[in-house]
C-alpha cells in the first residue's frame, strides 16, 4: 500500500447556503468546485470548495441546513481546520478579515509557524498557517486573493480528545509520525509533507463532548491513491479492532468510514476519479450535479433546494 499522504477533504455543517458560498468564494477566494447534494439525504446541498480542479488536500465541503441549531466544539471532534498560506501572508490576511468584518483571534506561534485563527459565519473555527514551501502549490488563480497570499490547500486539522494515546496509536498505524509536543497539543505528520500533512491532537478531558451541528466539522477524510490501496487500508484498520464500513460510492471518490478511539469520524477517500468526472475544469460548480441514481428525482430535488448564486470573484 502507498502511505497516506495527508487529508483528502474535511466536511462540516453550515446554515444558510448563500452565506456559505459568499464567504468561501469571496472572502477566502476559494473555488466552488462542485454543487451537488448530500447523497444520503438529498434534501440539502453538498458544496465543495478547493483549488482550480479540486485536488485532494484542498477540499473543504459543507452540508448547509438553513435554520438548524448551532453545534458545540468539544471532545470527539475536529475542532479547527487549518489552511496553508505562503510565509509573510498573515499581516495581509489580518487586514483582509478585519475589512470583511470576520471574527478572528490574535496571531499565535505554534511549532515554529505563525497561525491566525478565525471563524466563518456559522462559527466554524478555521486557521491560516504560514507554511514554508507552499508558494509553488496550486491555488484558485481566478479567485479574489492575490497570488502572494492565496490559500494553497490544507495545512491540517486539530482533533480534540479526552485521551490521546489510542488516537495517536491509530495515526501511527496510518503512517503519521510524532512531530512534537507543545503543552497538551501533540502533532503528528505524514512523511510526505504534502497538503494536509499535520494532525494535531489536543488532549482536553476537562471539556464537554462536542455536539455536531451547524458550525462544526462532521468528519475528516484521508487520502488513498487508489481503490486497491483503500481496500488494503480497510483491512489494516479493521485489524485494529475498529468497525469499518464497506466501500461507499461518492461519485467523485470512493469512501470507507470509521470512528477513531477518541470519537472523531474518519474517512479514507480515493484520489480518483476526481471532480472533472462530469464537468470540465473551467465549468466546475456551475450547475447542480447529481449521481445517476438520483437523476430520476432531479425535479423534486431542485424544487426542494433553496436557490444560490455564485458571485463572480473580483481580485482585491
């Protein structure tokens, strides 16, 4: 099996879909890569944001539920999703977020990198991390953010758990190596050092368990380079004693799911076939796409979903 190179995508819950599109396309300068529905409950959108073609490691996705209650960050959750930006970008981003009336915290340093925490309109915690060597990585060149500061995909995620040892052991099984400790934060990194290579475990038994609802992460997905490798990983994870789902067809990738010992929902998703399966690169996200098994229900689905407008990005 090929080692897991890092994150494939992160999926969260949102409220109003239009506010979600406006924030991630306009404020953060990401590309709306795919506009589809939750295959398990097609009464809501599934919106994917990323780089020009939605490369693995750049994709943040949302299930928007208008009017649904807010969740709560806590143990058993991915409590922060971090994007990588070129070094020297955070002063620019601080001004950008302030000018867009975005709630953010002070810049901090973590494992030798500058980090800017901030929050989307639903309270989802995000971070921008100045990461060495990412300036040459792909990004959405037609977006609102200048090349020198544009998001290059994921840096990683923070998992908050009541006890970290068994989750750390699972990450080691998945090929992540211990990368340092700061206080109650334990870093694990993929040996490939690609997008989404950093997984931080925060051990916080004193806080409440999280509640998954609007403004929280639903699950995190790791990369598998092929379906064959995914089956190998499924067998290896099952041998640790964890329950793993059969392979699920998600149209643009195939997935298996399992919960880590700390309660976080993990997925391993294949790189292929990718988001250009049913749309050309210049047309990604331009229309509602449904898998073949939902096409017979298209009219009803379109009548149920609220209309959304994708703004035309203007460079600032």
